C-alpha cells in the first residue's frame, strides 16, 4: 500500500496523504481482481458495496484506457441510484480538486455527462461543485479548459438542465460573471471560441428560461450591465427595458420587479471556491484585531496574485456582505470586523473601473433595500466602514458617501425615486436596529466636507418627508 504510486493527487515532499485518496486507493488494491469481467452477479452487502464503489471511482479516475469496462461494472453493480459514487466525486471535487493530477481531472469531466445520462442522484451537486472550481480572474490553461468543458457539458445536456433550475441558474450566474472577465481582460484570439460558447449558452438560457432566471434576483441585473458592450447582450438589454413582454413572464413588466428580489446566498458562493471560502470564514471568525496582517498577506499571495485578481475582490466583497453574518458572540470576541476586511479589500484595487465595481458590490443592496425582504446585516459593513473611518481615515468616508450619492443619481435614472427610497430605508433600518445610534454622527461631523454634510442632511430630510406624505395619503 505504501509503495503504490500516486495516481490521483499531487503531493509535495513530506506532505501527508489525503484520507480520501487513501480510502480510494486502498479499496482499489483490495478489489483489483474483481474489476474486470465477468462481474459478480450477487448483490453485495452495504459495506462491500461501499468498498466496490470506492474501487470503481479510483479505477475510473485513473485508468482512462479501461473506462468503458469500469463503467459497465459500475452500471451493473449500482443499487443506490449512483448516490455513493456521485457523492464520492463531489467530495473529491470539493476537497481535492486543485491537487488532482491531469488524468483524474480529465476523467472527472468525462464521468460527469455519463452520470447525467443515467440521472444519477447528486449529479446536480457535482455540476455545481465543478462550477465553483472555475476561478475568476484566472486565465491559466487549466482553468480555461475547465471553463470550456463544463460549458460543453451543460450545452450538450440541455434537456436535463431544463429539469434542474438551480443548476441552470447557477451556471448562468457563473458564466455571466466569467464573460465579463474574458472580454475585458483577455484579448487572446485563441479564446474566441470559448467566448462564443459562453455567449451562446447565456443568451439561450436568458431567452428561453427567463422565468427561472428571475430566481437569481437583483444581481442578475448587475451582471448583465457589465456585458453591455457585447452585441447580443446589448440587444437583450434593449428588450428588457423597452419590451419586457417578449420574455413572457407573468408579473414582470419593469426592472423594479427584479430589483425587489434579493439574490440568494447560494449564487455568491459560486464565485468563491471552496478553499477561499474556508480561509475567509477563518479570518472573519478566529483572527483577532491586530493579528490580521499576516493572514491578509497570505490571502493576497494565494488568491490575489494573478493578473485578473481585481475581479476576484468584487466577488469576495459580495460574499462578505451576503454570506458571512457574524453572531453577537463572535462580534464581542475581538475578531476582526467585516467592515475592516472590506476596507482592506477596497485598498487593493489598482484600476478605477474595478474599484467602482467593488464599491457597487458593497452598496448594491442599499439601492433596493426593503426591510421586509432584506437583511440589515447585508448593508452593515458599508455603514460601519464609513462611521469607523471618522476621523482618522476621512478620505474613505468621503469616497464611499460620495459614491453612494452618485449611485442614487445615476445608477438607473428612470427609477431614481425607487432607488432613493431604498437608500433611505437602508439608513433608517441601520438606526432602527441600533447598528448606528443616529445619522447625526455624520451630518454634524466637521470632518466631513460641507458639501457631503449638506447633501446627506438634505437627502435624509427631503426623502423622509416625501415618504411620510405618501404614507398619509395611503391612510
């Protein structure tokens, strides 16, 4: 066992063997003689079946020349709808994908459509796990290969995809996000086919399944706006604005109908791979104030060192706001706050365009905030970052508050009143929940520029008066 070569995962010198790798290899070595015809006709016990499944998983991942034989064995022996086999692949993808050797990676993508064809249990989880493995801002050959292979699998299994709405909308979310990277950051002609594949897939989903796409919520609009330069999306955007009836969705007649839908956390997790999520949650759960610098430096080296890293920061900001809401116990334990992590991330931008998108990611839920739908913890980091930067880092408060008013005035001019109400409701909710004592801390601060101080005061007073008048009319 110890002398058997590594066929599944790559290891550095002196690195301990992964337990899943050991389990699969051991099963293969024990049952090696049973993995060729004729296959046993008896139904194995649960423990024997689990051992056989692991052995077949190892064989199919490491022996492409015998894949047809091993697949026949798998189909002949399965008794649980492929549940255990698929769960093994999901576990491997979630915990070990970066360490998979080239052959197992190729075989994993070969097995995925085979499992789709037989409607295997948990194959939807496998596809979603693979989608998370397509890293944003990463233009290495291996990442672009994975991006193309998953897109082909989805396009080739369209009928199955229509019966899996979560997979369909997850794939749309991922490829809309990747398309923005590929068009803005990559000018390599060799990637033109990948871009065309991504465009065809996304437009097909949007044109044929828009009723399902609405489940993504307001972040769908954020992603589509980033693709306006692409002719196919420009045409789609035109129809969304002027002829929404073309999409044939009951109850959808205006962009406000989408703005009102909060994007579920699931979609933000799609753009943060499994290791990055674990590291971010560790940083936000266990690292104390004053100790964060070395963890941040490690995170930058690990995840923000590639040329396209700035797009990753945008996804991380959405993740921190939406997916990690600390408990009261965690807040009181002295761990670094979310607002401080986001402040550090905002300083990491080098280009104005990406910095603006990062701020939009931070403030996006403010624009459409509705206390009946939204969680005040989604908007808390931006508020606390502005408040906590007074007076030592006033340039941050100035920059963020100025950007927020810029969004109110310009993000969607035709729906400016709707957005202004959302921002006002956000301010009011923060005060109501006690996350800030009052807005006077900013409106009366002499450190804040007179222009912003006056604008904030006028906004809070005028919009509040308008809202009160509307409520009186209703009553």
